[in-house]
C-alpha cells in the first residue's frame, strides 16, 4: 500500500476525538445533543441547534443520501494526483449533512452523477496512518 500523501487531520481531544476513534474502528460516530436530541455535524462542544453543551456520541448507520456534488478539477498536494474527483454533501440518516470526497462515481460524467442525487450512500474508510483513518462516502443506490 503506498503511503497516504494527502493532508491528515489532527484529532482534537476536546471536540472530535470520538469521531476519529470511531473511524479507526470502521464506525461513524456522530455527536448528538442530549437536550434537543438532534445530531449535528461537524462536531462541536456546543449544540448548534439549541446551545446546550450536553453532547453525547452515538454510533450512526453510516448511511445517507447524496444531497449535492461538485467536480474538483484543480487541487493541491496529494489531491492533485486524483483530480478530477468529486466532492459531495451527504444527508445523514440521523440528521444534518456531511461533506466528503465521493467514491463510486465518474467525475468525467457529471450528468450521470446528477441522476444519483438522493441515492443511498454508505461510508467507507481509508487508513492514513497509525492514528488517523479517513472516512469517504460511496454511492451504493
Ligand atoms: Zn441541542
């Protein structure tokens, strides 16, 4: 396996460590507010919906639906080798929306990707190093 050559996030022990720990285990963990019961993404220490600081982490289904996408033709660093590639927003089954690089679609055929709006997508993971595993999403529906 070639070395992962793209930027690697640094997990923040106070904000998003459960998210990254989950990814290492092949699981999607999402923050949920215990006051209003709503899931939010990206992880924050304050609920963006009601302002509560009472956040718990749940294991999510890892499923969502393609909300929208863009074809990236230019990129820097390791991503430049992958261009063109597709970025997307996924409507999470549990609520809120996640930004991702989308696999399983052909960036040279955007009209075909358009037909996948609303399609079921599933999370998958790529190990970047011993500490960080990167989540991606793939259209499966
Ligand atoms: Zn809340």
